[in-house]
């Protein structure tokens, strides 16, 4: 029965009773089919657009590679379900992560969230195939028409297809979330590990800065920074990402600091010192990897909140500049048309909720998997 | 206790000054200032100099920094360049409105959060528990500005039950009796209050659930049950009273979130509070107002943290600070 997955990934899981993973895999395959049906007919013009339509573009090529990659992933998972890899202690050396994986798999809501996050990422990657229109091209339909077949989410006041705009908005919002959190997690780990390891004046100085930034409402600080530097060109995606990253590291640094404080008293650090290892090596090679698990939990929750903050910035007109479609900006566009076209506000907002919710589910699942107190309750 | 409070207050002073310094540096680094709107490219340089001198902008940055700090510490917030009146006056007009909104949302947040969390804990793993869990996750993940718009869409555009914006009815308010005026104000408070608090309420429900679950497992709950108290009395009088301790203490920590949220919610509901004030000040680069707003925000946040700290030891005498 397990080999049924080779025909349709997920079928094998489903027949064996693993409903969540089965349905998840089938959902991925559904996405692949959707992308193929909607996009492969247009493949030549997408990959090699005529010069009068802007010429060569990277997005469709990325989408094509992702399509192949996602398909490979689905069938690989199905194959591994049928024939699991033999246990190899050399490969599975890092027991911290293996334990986390094992615990995470038992947590149904967490796995659910993971599938949701994957679907969002795959949707964003396959957008050029799935979205029927270019997000910024006007008059692809009548102005302000209600959701219907052909315009799944309706059109806005310029006759732009809202479904395409929301799909392309997912790419922007998700990548901003991921990159900003990567920046802030790195920075937070750096600050936290230095503060925790060296202690004393370094520690109190760095923690003072952390407290200072924590006592400012984040959105207000962001507004101030972006608002002040608006005229200096701060309103590019790049700078928004950097600013979001630079204002979100305080939580991580506190977590890492407390981890390092307890870790550095342990024997293996003593051993490292006795071996005469330099401080940076003890921090980077021995301490940080051991403190990383709670950072990852925090990061998956932080992606959700970063998406929220970015949406709020765009909503106030201080995010990514128009005409680029982001969820917050579309909601803002729709404000004027609440009476005649409520769908402009409703759908991007629902997408924000869906995205943030998936990351929160995933983060909660990871946290429960990490927390030994909760072991064995699921 | 007193020494602890004093130390905390003393530690908070450099924090507030640090925030003001940070904002000052940001303003200095940014191009342009609020006086730009007085000039055209044809403005003669002498006039320009005069205007800049009037607002004290002709001095070098470090001198202005010292002056700003001195003035702030003596309670002088300066004059708004855009509105051309004292910042203190502007802030004092906006602050009560924001506090009113914040109080309303704290009340909603506590009531909804504590009630839902307790129901969840009492019915652990039941359908009510899972249902509320899913609903709270949904609202927790919702951007407050979108919730505000949806509330407007449903409750004022589709079914005109509640007023859509402002603090009072723009036309009728002056002709109402005092009783009606209070009612009118309450009506205008509901939507912004709900929009600001629901996401936080979901967070509090979660806290309350785990807190009450923790308490229910204690020995004294078993004792209370063993002596034959009715179940509701066990939960409400012995369980919830103890489970509420951590919830009350995190109240003070909610302020930064409330302020962040109020920026959006006040903009949408045309609520003349600090959030809207700071947004318009940022758009017009009105430095004195921006610094004044941040000063007030930081003071309130620091005070909130301190109160949270102190409440912790007041409600739970087992914790002693030295």
C-alpha cells in the first residue's frame, strides 16, 4: 500500500493512516497541476517574452525550476515513505536536531502549520504560472468588478486583476519576512552570544541597548525611520528589509544571552578553555549551535509578526513603493472603495491572516517540540 | 521595596534619555526639516536664515542637542513648527484621548481574554477548548488595521449600528443631554477599542488557559474540592484568583503594543490621539512634536514596566525584591 505514493504522492501516507502528511503532499501535487494547467500553455511567451513586453525576465525561470524541484520533492518523500533510509549513526550524529524533528512530527498542529507554510512558499514560487495576468497591467478586466470566474478576487479601480496582485504580493511579503528575520536572528544571536559570553560591562552595555529598543513601540520607531528617510530613497524594498531586520533582533538577543549564560558554565566549555581554544571559536563552534533551537522557534513566530508589521507600514503608505503590489498596500488601495468594492480590502487581508497563522502554527509546534515539559502529551 | 523602586526609577532615566538621543540622531541624519514648507527655490537666503534662526535651526547639531535635552528635562517641549503652538499643548490634547482608548481596550482585552481562557482551561481538550484555540489563533494573526476596516465594513456600512469614526457625533453632540453625550462617547469607543484589543485578548486567553491549568493541578484545589465546595466556587474563588496573578502583571507590558496598534487604529477611526499625532508629525517632519511624542511614549512604557514589576510583588507576596 505504501508504494501507492509513487503514483500519487500522499496516497501512500493516506492509506497508511497518516492523514495530515498525506493531504499535505496531495495539496502540493494539486498546486503543481494547477500551475501546469494555468501556465504551461503560455510557457514560450513567459520564458521568452517579446522585446516590446519588457524582454527577458527571471521570475518565470525561477518558477520553472521550482516546479521541477517541488515535483522532485513530492516524489522523493513518497519514495522515502515506501523505503525509509537505513539508520546510519554516522549521518544522524546531531541528536539535538533529530530529537526536535521526532518531537515535532508528533505535534499535529505544528505539522499542519508546516504544510500551510510550504503551500504559501510554493504558491509564491509558482506565481508566474498561476497568476493569469501581470499584477501591474491595467484594464485586464472591467473596473471594480466583483469576484467571478476569470477574476477570482475581482478587479480594482484600474481594472487590474486582484488575484494576480495578491499572488505577486505573497512573493514580496514572504521574502521580506524571511530576509528581515534572517537579518534580525543573525544580529540577535551575535549580540546575545557576545553579551552572555563576556558578561560584565559588555553584557550590561549591550543589554541596555536592547532594553532601550524594546521600550519603543516598534511600529512607531519604524514609521519614524522610514518617514524621515523617505525623501532619501528609503522606500525601496531593500531598505525596508534592512530596517525591519535592524529593529527586530532584541527578542533573539535576550533568548541567546540566557542560553549562553547557562551553557558556558558546563563542562565542555571548560574543556574548550583547557584546550586553549580562542574565545570566538568557543562561541561560534561550541556555544551558538547549542543555543540555536529556541532561536529557530522564535524566528518562525517572528516571520509572522514581521509580515504584520510590513503590512502595517505598507498600509500607511510607508512600505514598498507603488505600483509594486504588497498585501498591506492593496488593503490601503481598497479603503476608498469600501462601498463599491469591498473585495479589494477583504482578500489581501485574508491572505495576511492565513500567512501569519501558518507561521504561528509552525512556531507553536516547534516550541512544543522543544519544551521537554510537554513531551508525551500529544 | 522602596529602595528597589527608587533604583528602578533611577535606571529608567538614562533609558529615556537614550531614546531621545536616538530619535534626535535619526532626525539629524534625515534630509530636510519642517521649515522646508516655508521656502520656494526663489526664497532669498537672508529670509531663509531668518526663519531658520527663529526655530533655532541655525545652530550646529550638538548645541541643539544640548538645548533640546535641557528643555525636555525642565518640562519645556518647545513649539511645533507645523502648527506653530506649544508642543505641550498639542500633546496634552491628544494624550487623554489615547489613554481613553487604551483603557477601553485593556478592559475588553482582560474581560474577553480571561473569560475565554478560563473556559478553555475548565474544558481542557473539549470542543470548546479547541474551538476557542482556533478562533484565538485566527484573531491573534489578524492585522489590527484590517480588523478595523472589516468592523467598519460590517457594522457601519452594511448594518449601520455604530458610528464609523471620530470621538463624538460631529453634528448632534452639542444638542444632546449629558446622559446621551456619555452614551455617544461610549458608542464611538467600541469599534476602535475592539479593533485594538482583540488580537491581544487572544494572547491573554492563551496565557490564562495555561495559568489556570497550572493552578488547577495544585494541592489546595484538591483540598477545596475535597471539602465539598461547588465546582464553580472552586474554579472562580480558588482557581481564577491565583491564575490571574501573572495576567495582571503582564498588563503593564502591553503598552508598547497598544501604542503601535493605536497608530493604525487611530488613523482609521479618525481618533484624535497620540498615534495620529505622531504619524502626521512624521509626515511633516515636525521635529519638536516627534521628540515630544517619543518622550511621552517612552515615559509611559517605562512606567508600565515598573508598575508590572511592582504589581508582581504586590499580588504575589512570595516574591520579595531587595
